[in-house]
């Protein structure tokens, strides 16, 4: 069962029936991402996807050993050269990352007395030379390709990659007030969306603190009728818009949202400055957020914004509530009993005092905060991401008490 802090959250024992799989994308690039070489082995696919996601080098090396049956064999080395190096998005893999991977692979093979193929040394030499001759290669922006695997897939030849999200991220934790980084809660919330697509299909979804925009890509994939992504940092917002365009999602100017038929919008929203008039015209059936409970000074503003967003129009939501799939338990349904909006917040509790501060402020504002981590546990769409600790993430359902 999911832990709670200070007894401030309720926990439900009921569990949900997950979607057996999400519909495959028809994007041609996904077929290429799923092709794990001539062997068609699952470990090689995981190795490739971990490389494209820029998993920590130690994690990639672990998968390389697994693919080689315990060591980084010449076959695995050749696979890395042919299927990983030079296949990343953004015009090619990050040179520093590739250099580190190759250095570790070579050292591992030499240590275990395995043969190191000549091409591996040659590629490592090219990386060293390129980095020395081009200082711009050390810039703090990196491209990641996050591939979501269908939990129901049985073999690589069946094209198990259901969705690929291409993201420009930052290696600088301070850039964009951490909004340009990819956090575990964002991965968890994305898996939740893909596990229960009927919960978000044909719904207006509004995300707070959208960061790199991964959740928005997933919402679009499952058929949300409108996706509104927001952030309070200008540089993060610029990066988010670039990511939406890189994933072929047409974004719209926030001033045109009332009339436009476009599906995805990226909007600047400062919690401190937000007011009812800023949010009144934005439809929202579901509010989402990942890792947005992190700073005690921001908690009052976050709670105030949540109250405004969850104060819905009962009349407008009656039809939405009626259309909610009956297979989903009440504790995770897309609306409240009165048909109002509901919020899903994924968070890692790094500081108990900060979280308890949020729980108290929410209770004072008459917000119901329920821990649904166990009853709504998502399927694993990212089995190759060894660094992703999904057990550390809590999923909260928040509604406004009547």
C-alpha cells in the first residue's frame, strides 16, 4: 500500500481494470524505434530505447550486459554502433553522452577480456575529436526520445512501441526553474494516462506546471478533446512549445482559444498572479500536475489556483459525467459526483513538512485530497528505464467539496 504522510490522506482499497493496451501510433518513426536489430530480442530493444531516452550510462551498461548474456559481447557492441549511435533525435545523439557510453562499453569489454571491435575504438576517437574541435557540443540542451511500450506486447516483431515522445530537455537543473528537466512524477502521470485512456478521451484537460510537455503529448495520444498546458516560467514555456512542434502537435495562441478548433495550447500562468478572470473561459474537465508540490512558499498559491480550476459549471459537466466509462471506479472517475472537474496530481514526497503544509492548506480550502496510488496503479510502459523509480511517486485525486 502507498505510504501516507501525517495521516492526511485517505486511501482506497479498490483497484481498476486497466486498458489491455493502447492503440498503436501509425507514425513511421515508431516502427524504426521498435526495430531492435536482426535478432529481434527484447533485451536489445530495451538497450536501444534506454540509449535514445538518455538513461544514465550505468543503466545502459546494465542493459548491454543483459543483452549479451552477462557481458558486452562483440554482437552487442556492433548493435550499439548500428542501432544506437547516430539514431537519436535532434540531428544526432549528444556527443558527450555517446562518448561516455562508448568509454564505459570499451572498459567493460576490456575488463572481462572480451573482444573490442575496431569500429568501437574508431567511433570513440571521432567523439573525442568532435568534442575537442567544437565546444558548442557541451551545451546544456539535450534531446530525449521517450518510447512507451505496450504492456501487452509479446515479441519485438509485433511493434510494441505504442507512443514516442521527443523532448528537448536541460542538463542544467537551474534552467527554467527546473521546468526543462524530466521528473519521475511526469513519467508516472504519463503512464497513468496511457493505462486509463477512456478517462481522458474527449475531455478538456488542463495541466499546471507542464515543464517539457510530456503529459500533453500523452493526453493528445489518448484523444483528449482539448489540452491546455501551462507554466509560470517564460523559458520553460518556450521550450515546451518547441517540444509540441517537434511532436507534430499544432499549438495555438492563448488569445485565440475561445474560437480556435486547435487541440493543444501552451499558456503562461503564474500561480501568484492568477485570478478568476484568467481561468474562467478555459474549459477543464480534468486538471493535472506532476511534481508541483515542492516549495512551501508556493503552496498557498497552488491551492488557490486549484480551487479556482475545480470550481466548475455543473450544467456544462452533466453530459461529461454521463459519458464517463462505467468500468472506471468512482475513486478515479473523470468527474466528481456532482459532475465538477477533478484533479490528478503525481508527486514525490521529498519533504514531509512541505507535503503536510499542502495537505493542511487543501483541507482549509475545502479540497478533498485522496491517495489513489494503489487503487489506480498504472501499467508499466517504460520497463527499460532502470533509473525511473515509480515506487517513489504518489498519485493524488483532488476535488472541491460541495
